[in-house]
């Protein structure tokens, strides 16, 4: 465990932009836990790494200057890259989309390889904002298969936010890669926030099929090994996951805080509700 002196005010290396917000609704999105996460940050750190970036809620909250945002979902990372490099092109494409069932299924059926990067990014944002529950789910062939969602007047194109997002991504290292890559890049004093797909609370209760290949306990075990190596190196680690006995046992040498958040990842409405989550840090 690293010991850091906590100050009353957390000093963050931030840049000043219009405040960008996550532009995707992402399963496991961290907006509800934000106050707990911010309160659990180390007082100082060098560079910011988020190897399971998803919707990037903590990144957008902090806007650290030197950031590495990675995820194994290539389409997601391509969307970040295109938004950073040509936000006006993405906005132009996004404005062509309408909230309408037939249009949704037409867009969903499009071969992404035939679209321009701007068209692909706009498709991803459109499907995310109008599909069921903001899920990202693909079939065995890697095709997006989330059904049309019922929303009251969904906002498909928030131009102002997309421009703010684009600015906040300038200079950010965006990579489609698996989380282990962090071992090759992180150095002493860097901060690494890890928010992997959650360990299911029961066999049916949780949604982990973000990708063709799920994230099983074997992956959680590899992640725990990676975290130990980063700890030895002197990195600051913060990890969020569900409150299950395996977590408490595997991370017993670290500091564990229990928090509560409402989850919306089960298709049965009755199964939605408050679940326990853990925030693990190697400092206090
Ligand atoms: C719980 S979500 C992250 C949510 C994010 N913190 C947010 O605020 O939206 C987990 C993410 O891990 C990604 N992922 C799954 N397996 C991965 C792997 N092996 N390496 C890196 N990312 C992975 C998924 O694509 C998904 O975006």
C-alpha cells in the first residue's frame, strides 16, 4: 500500500474547457458513483490512465491533461478518435439520423466497413442514444444486435457537448487494446483507474457481454496480477467492482470502501435496484 498525505482540497492537473459530459450511455457508467470516486482520488498524481474507458465518466469529470484512454472495444475507441479529429464531420453525419424504428434498424444493418470514420462514429452514437438501455452488445459475428429502445424524445446530436468532448480529447492517447498494455506504459506516480466489466452478483443478474468474448473470473484474476505489479511499481491504483466475496478476498491487502449504486443492466425491471459496489485503492 502506498501512503499519501490527503489534503483538504484535491489538486488535479486539469485543463479548462466547457465541461464535457459522456457522449454515450454506457453499461457500468460511473456517474452515480462520481462523488465517491472523486473523494477517493489520490491528492497528487502524474499521468492519468483509464484502460477500461467505456463512456469515460471519470475522465470527463476530471479532464486530466496527460491522459491515456483505452478500451478493447475498437468501435468505441474509433469513435473517440474521430470525435477528437473531426467533430464537425461527425456532427454533420449525426444530424441525418432521426428517432424512428425503421431508420434505427436500417442504420443497425449497415456494414460499418463501408462507412467513413465520421459515418461510423455517428452510427455508434445514434444507435447508443436510441437503442435499448444504451447497451452495446454484439453477436458471435461481431454485429451490433441491440433492439430499438423506447425513449421520450432522445437527444441524438448535442453539438455543444460533442465539441467540448472533442477539445478535451486533444493530446489524449486513445488506443483499442486490452488492459494488460498498461504494464508497458505506466510509471511510478501515475494514477490508474480500473473499471472492468463487473463480476456478476449471480449467474443471471449481470450484463457482461460487452464484446464477443465476455470477461470471466480468469480475466479478473489476470487483472488482479496486473494491479499487484502496478502497486509494486509505485502507481496509484483505484479499482471499482461489485461487492462480492471474491473481491474482498483477492484485494484484502488494499483499502476497500463499500458504496451503493443503482444498476440498470438487467432486462427484468424487477431485478433493477441498489447493489453494493466496492472501490479498492492502494493508498488512503
Ligand atoms: C464497466 S465498463 C467501463 C465503464 C466506464 N467507467 C464508464 O464510466 O462508462 C467496462 C469496459 O471494459 C471494456 N473491456 C472489456 N474487456 C476488456 C479488456 N480485456 N481490456 C480492456 N477493456 C475491456 C468494455 O468494452 C467496457 O467498455
